[in-house]
C-alpha cells in the first residue's frame, strides 16, 4: 500500500491552486496581476529537528527563508528526497512559521509513502519546498468578535497557526480538539494552544475542550457535540475548522444552522500545489469546481459541497 | 550557459508556429502559464506554451479524485478538461497571453470538443476572440459522445474527420495532439487533411485499483498515465511517426531534462514539450531550454535544426 494516498496522508494539508478554471470563488479572489500566487517560489529548506511526538506523528522543524512570508493557513509543498520513483511533492500545512528566525514547524502523520520518506530526513538534510501556497485564514471582520476553533486529529497544525494569529491580534477564542482513541499526539499541540496569550477581558476566559471517542483524553464524544454545547452559550462571530472531512461537514452544518460564519481548511490529493494541473478540485455549492491548492485550502464553508 | 563559442541558432518552426527555441509545454500541466511567472519569466524564456484545452462552452471536468501517484515515476490523472469555455478563457487569460506573445513566446491554444460540431464551434470562437494565438492544437483524445465515449481520434478515419472539419475555419497553423497508438497511420491521415504539425504523445491509458476498496484510485476506471516512466515509449512513437509523415512533430512524454528533449529531437521532433515535470519541478522547462542549447553546442553544430531526426 505504500504510495497510496500520499497527499491525504499528510497532516492537515492546505492547498493552493490555480484559479485557472475555477468557479466564482476563485474569480473573486484573483487580486494579483496574473491571477496567480505570484510570490510562490522554490525555496531551500534545511532540517533542524525531525522526531516522533506520538505514535505515527512527527514534528519537523526546518530552516527556510519562506517562513517570513507565510500566513497562517497557507501551506508548503516539499520535495522529499527519494529514489525518484515517486514524483510529487508532499504538501503540508504548518503549526508555526517563525519569520524572525526563518523557522517552520511541521507536524505530520506518517500515513503514506511521501510522509514515510519525510520522517526519514535527518537534521542537516536539505531539499526544496514550493511556497507560499494557497490562501490562509481570514481574520474576523468584527474587531471585538470571538472565534471558535474546531480541530480534528491531523487537522490540528493549521488550527494552531490560526490560534496564534488570533492571539497576536487580540481576538478571543475557544477551542475544541477531537482525537481518536489513545491519540496522544494532540497533547503536543495542545500545550502550544494553551500556552498562548490569554483572551483579553475578564469575561472570556479561554475554554479548550478536548474530545476523544472513548474518553481517554478529555471528554467522551464527538467534536460536534461539544461544539453544539459551546455555541448555545456563546455568541461566536466565526468558526475556524480543519480535520477529517466528516467532522468538518458536521461543523459546517452546525455553523450554517446557527448563522455563524465558518472557514474550513480542506485537504485534497495535489499535483502541483499552485494551480497548474487542476487535479485538486473542490465541488462548489454554486456549481462547478474550485481548486483546493489555489482557491483554498481555506474556504468559506458555505461555498463548499460537503 | 553556453561558453567559448557563438550561441547556436535555436529557433524552429512548428508547422508555421515560429518558436525562439524548441521548448513548449504540454497542455494541462502548465495552467495557462501565469502560475509559472513567479518561478521564471515564461514569455521571455520558452519557445511556446500550450494552454489548457478549451471547448466552446464551459466544462466542469470530472469529480474528485482526479489524481493518483503511482510510483514507478508515473502519475495517473483524469481531470476531464475542466475549462471556462472560449469566452471565459479569453476574458480571464487574454491580457496575460497577449503579454506572453509580446515577450516573444508563441501561444498555442488547445481546442477540445465532444463532437465534430463542437470542435468547429470552438475554433470559430478562437478565431474571432484570440488574436494572441500563434496557432491551435486540436485535442482529438476527447471522448466522442456520439460514439459512446471512444476518443474522437481513435481511428484514422475519425481523426481525419475532425481535421477536415476544422481546417477551413482557421488560417493559422493547426497542430493535432495524438493519442499513443497507430501514430504512423493516423499521422498520415491527419497530414492528408492539412494538419500543419503533430504533437505526440498524449497520456497512455492506464488503471490503478485500490485493492482494499476494489475501486479505482481516481474518478474513472481508466485514466492517463504520464511522467518519466512513459518517456521511452514516447520517443519510439515520435520516431515511428517521423518516418511516416513530412510535417513537423512536437515530442511529448516524460521530458524532464535537456537530454530527454534531445532524444525527442534526434528521434525526429522539431519541438519538445515539458509536461508532468512542471508539476513537481516548476522551473523544469526553463532548465530544459538552457540544457538543450548546451547540448546543441556540444554536438558541434550551429543550428538545432541540423539535429532533428539525426538519430543514427
């Protein structure tokens, strides 16, 4: 089975695509001179650390100049050294892009041939990555709005990046993190989430709810159940989500029912990561397809057919 | 970079499409060029670009998943020619493609259709709306709705029918993108109907089955295989076709280096397209331009045209 699903194997991969033949979503987002992500370039990266943080989950920190250009929710497409038999790059979202130190933190699940090779890279190894790719999270339009983050398993890294963006901008938020039985890897990123600057104002102490399907960590149950409880009590302005497709579909449905804006970071098998090949299509409610890599990977949840 | 001698002449004519060098891009692997401008100056570097296939009316393309990584230096795709139709294409990309042309790079627009009538309608629209096009490429691998989905150009007769219908509708050069079978016979039929050049090969039909789910790994049972794995097959077909026709060829299939491109030229190709390599190595086509020029120098000739079909 190696080689199957090389794209999907990766943690919360974000995308970037070509507006090429996409539908109305894409058209509305074309703001650059040639309709593309004109700053997307090939950059070198050097592995600093690359270690397992839980069963099947690894954290790589690498030095790359593109860290200074990345926005939360965007992704990079890594060339992972190998024998050349697997052609495509490995697209990954990031939990931290430290521009000042040109450092990128990638937390990924080893689920396919590409991420298997990635986990074999050692400190000092070098390669290239393409980036920045895609469109990241958008800030809430209301300055005083409060946000809810809903992350599932390997969808956590871009949500952590989103949390950091909100904290740095003084936007209060709560978070729900879902994981499978015995998944300890979320604890790794939970520490980062809990360590961020507290919500401003005494009336909105941050809630971080963890759910597992058997209650081995946090409460027992689905993220959407926890979400229903939270949104019943809090006037969230916006919901940010990344995780397995069924989970995001449930989050999108609940958000729509409550009339709350929702941004979702989607994952697709990708060819290029910058909109050249039209392989990572996302079906739109308005009809037709957008490209995950270029029009996304962050989409307005209402525009996507779940 | 070329050193210690005058740069060789790299310009070629692909059936009347004048190219500053033989390097082109394979339709569907290069967007419409603009995504690659951040990697290198496309218009100032390449001999030509071939745009994504466009039909008279917009096509949604196929559902997901459209792509599978196969290992063995190949990928499998079934995009289904998602495109905004000729009007949408010109509206969205016309200004950009004018700029490509103005920088000295030929723009080749690819024409798609599900019937002979659809090809003709798309060609008429292109003629009217696309002054930036140096020529057209007819994709005869589109499924023929009337023939139950077999490719429009599956036989010499059906390929010739498309070419015969389209020919009177443009005075600009017409290249035909050929499927990887019967290239000598179909090539002769296309030449007889007035094709100015042939481009080959398109992807090779293949299958990839997820043995756990027993389902195809892409949205259709069969899809197109591309990548370095198919290069040797493509070179052989270019060679066979070159012996059969007198019109120029554009070699396509697994080209990822100057040496790969040189093989195509030696086998008989006048121009060469970089395809799948654009996806994982976005600077590839620009590198092929430089490497090909170096190869021409190394061969001790002053004009790349001297090497076309020079396989011994």
